[in-house]
């Protein structure tokens, strides 16, 4: 591998880290990190997002490169619009989890302790950590959607940077590793205030509510910008 190709691939890794912290990515994964009671749960949410994101970019990207095709602008923008819908959905789900948070008090050896629970519709109490596996799958799904929305741009970026399919494959994989590392770092940082406030119900609830509001508002703005300002609605209607 010559120095020039090595430099290009290293650039792909760095761009992947930068790509991970784009606002729509950060907000989406933060809605899941906000539910974490342990810091490593928040960190893994970022890792699984990166895995899903890389998988879609790699599969769709290589198929398009081999077929020497590209995603039509209308469909590429529609996939981006799907990201906005997802952000609104995640925000609403976060609101619902906020409404279901309540405190359960009990005593051990004369000392009273507070524990935060969610109340399910069947009346049973379940700790948050029981849902960590579904949270990881949700993170991976979010990454898949983001990867699908960005696959068209990834193909253009890869083929304008490297000269062959195998170089493009390595480039996309290193780009993906960069996104995993970037999101791992960010979700670890964003998870800290949520973990530290887990026993402070008012603070924890405020943070969760704020995260849901940010996701919902940004999702609406994201769809409006694509549909009206960038002309997606005109392309369809």
C-alpha cells in the first residue's frame, strides 16, 4: 500500500469521526443514551449505532459502485426525510418514557432509598436495565436508517477519492470505524450527566424531557428544510 493510498484511507477514518457527530446522528442516539443508567450502556448505544450505520453504507455503497449507479436525487432526499420522521418518533417515545418515570421508596436497615422505575401498562415495574438489549437493537436500527440516507453521498465520496472497488470497500470500512469511534466517544460524554442524575429524579426527568423536545423539534425542522427549502415536496408533487 503506497503512501498516497494510506493517506486517503486515513482521511476516510478521520472523516468518519467527523461524520458521527453530525447533529441528526447525535440527537438520535442521545435519546437512547438518555435512558441509560450505566455509562457503559450509553457507550454501547453509540457502538451499535456505528455498526448499523457502517453495515448499510458498506452493503448499499458496494452494490451501487459495482453497478456503476447512483441513487436518484428524489429518492436520496426521501431517505433523508425518513431521518426526520425517525427523530420525531424518537422524541415522542422519549416523552412517553418521561411520563412513565416515577419513584419507588423503600428502606434498608433503617435507611430510606429512592429508585427510579418505569411503569408499564400491565402495572408491572421493570428496571431500565432489563431493556438494554432492545435499546442496543434500536441504536443499530437508527444507524441503519442513517446509513441508508447517507449511502448515495458515501458512494460519490468514495469513488472521487479512490480508484478501485476494493479500495472503495476499505475506504468505507475505515470510514465506518471512524464513525464507531466518534459515536462511542460522544455517547460516553453525553451519558455522563444522565448517569450522574439517575438518583435525582427531578434533574433526570428534566434532562430526559429536554432530550425528547430537542429530538422532536429538530426532526420537524429537518423535514421542513428538506421538503420546502430544498424542494423535496416539489419533486414529488
